[in-house]
């Protein structure tokens, strides 16, 4: 699906682009039985405290109930439509099962209207089919991977996301995640064959601040521009560099600092950590 660039009729149009959406099913609106109103939490938790800053507003959205479990084993389903989802970067595929049930799934690359998908250990490893890792051939690309059997897919769910099944040994399979991390996952966990579609989403240029506000992201205030009682990097006369390594309002390192608990139970499943960001120089030890 190509990215469309408009003529620069205004300052916002000059540097903006949009997806062309030619891959979506024409004239198909959302399945009302699989949607519900999504109420914006504006970054607040159950107590009303802001735990994620700079969130709020944006366009109203209806939430699509996506089937991350893929637990209808042995029942064939036909792809009825490929739809846009305002709540995620990936597109959705609407499935009509042979028993009359309808469900949404994440649309993998190469899945088109009219194709048939299956779930279960005995289906073929084809695009869109969901299988346990113990029956998937080694080397295939998978997405929507479970971390615990029956919990539903949690890994590789964004547009263009994919994991590669590298090996199997005993009760665990080895996967390489999109971040580069190598991790062990129980072989009883399910995964869907293929790569998530809509990979061109990362090439879209927003062009103006308003398009980011549509997504519910409010302006970000720099820590150095705040008062010292509000942020550890605030205060001082004129513009300053903060006087220390960048941190969050609570003093947690923001660039390169390790935030994972050293005694986390899942540490034993991580064989190789993801590579550090560009801000961390090679050989710095951070």
C-alpha cells in the first residue's frame, strides 16, 4: 500500500503524507456487533492520578474487539473484509466462521478477501493460520505470539511486526523478537503465521501538530523549561542543559538507564537483550 503525498496547498500539507488505503475493502464499515465505545482515560489510573503524561483529547474512537486467542480450532473461517482500526497501527481482517460467528483478527501481510484461515495444531502453516509453536516449522515468521498458553497473543502485534522461530528444545521455543531480543517461549503457546501488514505506516509524515493531537497526544513540556519543584532538571537562569543526565519527573533515567528488575522471574527466558538505542555509544557499558 503506497504512501500518498499531497500538493503543498498549505504549510501543514507541505510536509505531510497519508496512507492510500487502497488495500482496504471498499465501502465496508465496522462490524457493529464487534465494537464498543472506547472511553478515554487521559493517562489516568483507577485513582484518577496521571500515570502517563501528555495524553488526552483526540478524535472519538470505537474499540474493535480483536480475537487474540484464536481458539476456534478446526472451524474454517473466510476473510470477509480488511478494515482500518483507529486504535492500532495494524489493519484488521473480519472473519466469518462456518458456524456463523464473526471475529476480528490482526491482518497479516498477504491475507486478502476470500481466503480461508484455520486454527489448531493440525492446520497447515499458511498465512493467517494460528498454531502452537510446537507444530510450526522452524525458521518461519510469526506474529501475535502468546507468552503463556491460553493468555492470548502479546508479542509482535504492531504494523510490520514479526518474530522468527529460531529453534525448539524441550518445552521451549526460541524466538527473535522485532526489537532484536532473543527469548524462550513455551511451545504450547500459539502464534499466527506471517508478518503483520500495513508496514508502510512507519513512513507516514504527520506534517503538523494537529494530526498528532487527533491521536490524543498533547504537547510535551521539556523538563529544563519547568520549575525545580516540578522537575529534577528544572530551574536555572536562561536556557540550561539540565545539569545532569536526562531523567523523568520522578528521577528515573530517561536515556539508556536500566528499568528492569534484576530479580524478575522472566529474566531466565531472555537469552539475548535487545540492542541499545542510538544514544548509547558502543563500548560505553550502559
